């Protein structure tokens, strides 16, 4: 039979003190004499006692657990961000729970369960503006918005620098000689879509090129919406020479529609996306895109949230990260 793990009472018996005194030593209380502390620590070492981390956290009013809530757990971007957040949380001594809420109602129910029952110490929330979920967060709850900037000073956020990313993507198309540019956006209710619109327009203005609303189609981040966007432009007999597509999945749909319509890419239509998903290099043609470091977004978000929980958050509460241009074969130089 294996030897049972020593308990706090075993330590107390070995050190000749009460179990309450052992607890005070473990929790760093100053209300213990140096001699007693030394005796208790020696007993802990001799017996190989390991304090229960969960019990210690609960005694301090903490669970050392975070929750990440996203619209789903299957999206590549969300999964990559969660992976980065989980690794950093674990490194800092926290657990990360991941859950999904498809709409504001299920989001509210989930938050009530997690926060109302004190199951977690703080929340990472993805796509807070997809619906009304950003308004459903209890007061005094440590929260970091992930993948979207915070509107106002009430919450911290970590996201891609969407305006700059769109500006650089558009400027690259212009540098390749394209003057008639269109765009497929994400849902315009989301701030990242709006910021990318601003960056796109700024690049056009700086190069004295017109912004053509008829060449801008709103999608929903899915490949099917990218496919539908190019079909709509084609039906209007108003194709641009180049398209900035606000994410790679929609760009994949645009490429599929181009193939269906017999539009050569990049011969007749150049395309640039955002994300650099693993399959983009295997598209036909391989996709030129703006690579974002998704695991780092999760890592930074978890770090800020834990710092907030522990009362040490500094001034950098709104963090925007850059993206890198990845050159492949979907953009033609004129």
C-alpha cells in the first residue's frame, strides 16, 4: 500500500504547534514568531507536505481560474488565441476554462454561472461587440476584451492594430500599381471591421485614389460570404483590379468565386487577406496576406488579466499588436 500524503495536522504534530499556526505560516501571515515559522517550515520539508493550492486560493477569496468566452471554439483564430492565453495562464499559476456562447442570452447565462458562483477570478471575452454581450458584464469583474479594442476606459483590451494592418495591406496593393481597389469587410457592427475600413480609406486618400463604395461588400468572416461578395461584384459588372479582404477565410471564398467565374487571379484580380491561416500557402494561388500573431494576443490578454486580478496592472491596458506582410502569388505587380 502507498503511504498516504502528509496532512496539515501531521505537520502541526511534527512541529509541536496547532494546525491554525501551520496555516498562517503557509499563507505568509506575519503573526508568527521567526522561531515558530522555522520549526514549521522544517516539518513541512521533512514530511514532504504539499499545501492544497485550491484550498489556499479559496481561503484568500480566489480560485486562480480564468474563463475565456468566445462565440465558438472551432474557429481557427479563436482556438489559436485561446492556446496562447492558456499557456501564459498556466505559466503564471492559473487555470483557464474555455467556453462558448453563440448569442447574448447564452453569454449572460454563462457569465452569471461563472461570476455569480465565484467559479473564476476574471474573464477573457472575444468578440464583445458581436451582439450586446459587452453590456452584460457584472461591475467590478476583471475583464479583458480579446481581438477587439475597448470602447472607453472601463475595460482592458488586446487586439490587432486593425487600422494600421489595413493601411499597410492597401498601401502594398497601391505600390503594386493598382488604382481601382475594392474591399470585402467583416460585420460592420464590429470595431475591427470599422478600423480596417478606416485604414483602407486612409491609404487611398494619401495616394489621391477614390474610395468607391460600390466596390465595398460586407461579409460575415465566412468563406461563403467572400464567395457571395465577388459574385455580387461580378453581377454588377463592376470588378476592381484588386481586393483587400478583411480575413483569410473570406479571401478563400473570393478565390473560389473567381475560379467559378473564370476570373484569373492575379491576372485580372489581385487579392490580399489578413491572418495567415496555415492553409493560405496552399491556396491556388497561394494567398498574400497580413500575418497576425494570434497566440501572442492570447498571451498578452491573459497576462493583463492576471495583473489586473492581482492589483498590479500598469498603464498599458489597451494593447494593439502589429502584423507582418507575407508575400505570395495572389497579387500582381503592374
